[in-house]
C-alpha cells in the first residue's frame, strides 16, 4: 500500500512539473517571437498585438486594450534611438541582435528593479538579456499563454508593468 502511494505521489509531482515545464517553454517561445517583431516595422503594431497579446482575454474592453498596446508599440518604435530612463524597453532592446529570453526567476540576481508584483505574479515574468547575459533589457508579463504587458514604468528603482 505504501509503495502504491509513493508511486502515485511521484506520478502527480512528475506530471505537474512536466506541464509547468511545457508551459514555460511555450511562454519563452511566445516572448521570443514577440521580441523579434516588436521593432520590425514591416510588421504592423496591430499585427504584433493580435498575434502575441491578449489572446485569451475575454473583456468588453479588449478592442481598447489592443488599440492602446498597438499605439504603445508605435511610440516605442518611433523613439527607438533615444535613451529614456523611465520607460522600458529602451534603445538597447532594439539594438540587441541575439534575443536571449529567460524566466526571471532563473536570473533574479540580475534584477535591479523592485517589481510591484506578488511573489506568485513574478512567476509570470520573462526577461530579455543582453548578449553578455549580465543585464536585463526588457521585462514581459505573460499570463494564460499571452503577453499582457511588455513595458515598465520605472521610478527610483521601483517598476510597474503598463496595463492597457
């Protein structure tokens, strides 16, 4: 009886770990795809939003959220050459050729910002690293297989994700 219980516990733990791992891989691929087209002006900001953002949202404000996110992408694209200390992403993201996306919890030692999130919410954060893998260039908040935010407002070391 004890052996069956141990096997059952092992199977449950293993299957939970596998599903989380698959979810994590899917989120990494989602964020990588988004980061590759975010500054690609041959792809409209509306197309970027429709493919990568708010995919599983059912909100009466969904059209408004998509429009605001698309306008935000346009604004970031237009200011790509300027260093703007209070807004992320900045110019370094556009110039980064090797897109290295990782889960924030795997590189927390690089995080210099106080994210205004609970510990549970931090599990939904992915980051873009520079090519030396020693600096976080951009943060992404992913939930339910969709990017909910890709930009931070930063003030004196504290940061908040934009909500559209």
